[in-house]
C-alpha cells in the first residue's frame, strides 16, 4: 500500500527502448483533487530504458487514485508520452 505523505518510495518505469537520443524523462501524474504534477526521472539504464524517481517529502499529498505516465523528450525536441498506470494513495489511520 502507498500512504498519504509517504516517503522512501521509488517509482520505477521501464520504457523498453534505448534512450541514447533522450534529453529528459519526466513522470507526469494527475492527482485526484490537486491536478497535474511532474517529477524529473533519472535514467538508470540507457540501453534498456529503465528510469526511476525517488519520492520526496510532500510529493504524495493527495489521497485517492492517481494516474501517472512518462514523457520522454528527445534531442530533436520531440516529446513522446508513454502508457499511463494508476495507483492509489491511502489515508493512514493513526
């Protein structure tokens, strides 16, 4: 489970292609009530297209179902969006 305001969590997205001609990868997430937010991803393996983002304090600040997808920017300026996935951020009872 993922909890509201959780930290020490890594989001991994494998793009399944070589990222040699890529200048950046950004994860774009739509939050239930607060709208879109973006996270600058790190490319961990150029050859396989593996990327990740380490969640920071305050990133998971909206309870409910989120939708996230990667956006890849190439050296020629093209931007390509990947497949979206959903995950739920839960309220943690004290």
